[in-house]
C-alpha cells in the first residue's frame, strides 16, 4: 500500500493499543524495524499512549532504553491528564455557580472512550456554549487569562491562556469550509442546547456535560475534516472518532447520522476514512456506520489518506491541496476559498463552487 516497513509496524502496534488484542489479527514482521523511527511517528501523530499500550499488549521486544522512554512519556501524559481533569472539574463548577451552562467538547470527553483514557495526550480545554452563555463565559474567563487571541466572529471562538492550560471558548463549531457544511453543524449545535441533547462524564465526583453521542459524532467528524482540508491532521483525530463510534455503537441513530453527513456533502469523506479505520486501524466493521468493504474506490482513497497523514503535511498549501484533490476532487474545489483564504468573518457563497 505504499507504506514503508516502519510505518506498517507502527500501524499494527497502534491497532493493538486501540482495541482488544484478542479480537484482532496482526501482521508483524519485525526484521529490520527501526523502533526509534516508530517512536518518532507516534510523537508526530500524538499516539504515544497507544504505542505504549500496543507494545505492552503484544509483549514486544523493544530496546529497553527506548521502551522505558515510551513508558515514561505515557506516565507523564497520565499525570498531565489528571491535572487537566482537575482543572476542568474546578472550572466547570465555578462556571455553574456563576450561572453559566457549558459543555465540554473534544479532548478529555473523547478520552473517556479509550481503554486507557489517561494515556490519550491532552490538548486544549474546549468549552461549547449557546449564544447567551458564550458571552457570559468570555466575561467570566477573560480575567483569569494571561493572554488571549483575537476573537473569531464567524466561528464564535476565543482562545485564552489560563496557565498552564489553553482554553478555547466556542459559541459554535463551524468549520469555515462551506455554508453547506456549517449549516448542518449549526443545526446540530442548536439541537444540542435547545433539546438538551447531552451526556454526562463523572469527573472526580462531579458531572461534566458532553454532547449526546449522535451529536458528538458529527462534531468530531466535521472537526477533523476541517483540519484535513485546511490545517493538517494527525492519526489521533481518526482514533478519537473510532473510539467514540465504538463506545456508542449500540445507541447511535444511523439514519439521523447518514442524513446529516449527506446534507453536509461529506459522505465520500466519511466512507473513505471508514475504510481506513476498518482496514488499517482494526476498527470492528460492524461498529463503523456506512462502511462498504466491497468498494475498491474507498480502498484506494484509504491508502492514499493513510500515506498522506503518516508522511505529514509539507506546509506547501498548493502541494498539499493537490494531494487532497486526488482523493476528493469536487470538495477540494468547493472548499478552495476556505483552504486558501482567511474566512474569519466571511460567509462563503458556496453556490458558486457547487457542481
């Protein structure tokens, strides 16, 4: 599939950390493997915790010094997550007392879907709010911040540095890719708050609210698709999506999800990444909605996607976009203004780019 030996072994070990090893087959030929390069890949893709878990599950004979380094980093991630979880618990409690209704999205909420939640590297703390509470949250959190970025009007978003954490306050989760995509995201956002579509994470004895599984799946998917087209993405984002789908496989409304993905015009992206997840990351196919194991086109797309992700984005926007266009030509054209221009504060006239 065009991957080198180290990349192939890397995927197999990550797969072993992502799922129950007893239910999977592994293709491990360790002759000539460079474990240092595999560790570097894990760092680049933000899956060192999964690498550590996979090495442990498969009982692999990794050079001792490097193995200790990987385990040590996983334990550092664990300590950082514990500290972040405490910060989230305290902050949500303070916001609740101040009359601010907030949800946590991405990050630590998704981490709870993993076999080892504390071994998923943490990123930012992301709060999602409705229009009224968004302004209240900014007024409440800004005095606690040592630094803040310029507020983004179109996406209703503000980043704040509340040492040692970076907190993002979201009044929406718009992607900026197109009006068509963002209309669906806005509808799911409204459904979440208007109809109280939430679930709870018991974090240290207190409940932290998260979007309902049906809504969270849409948020997580459109978020990493935004990164894929505009900024670059890593393998952890695909793993997050897989673990969320797996955790709620028995309760997801597939009809609702399909209608939303099609309405957003992202069904080809979903099916290609679904094939990547099942065939290259070991995602149980029965838990992956809309997966078609017979599609040769999706097989080809998945192989291109994984090579693209593992190779890293070049930083050359024209070159990267050309590579993406090989997989999804129509949407690359549709999203071109968002890819190449700063769309903050602008509403894309999407009809110009529709086929």
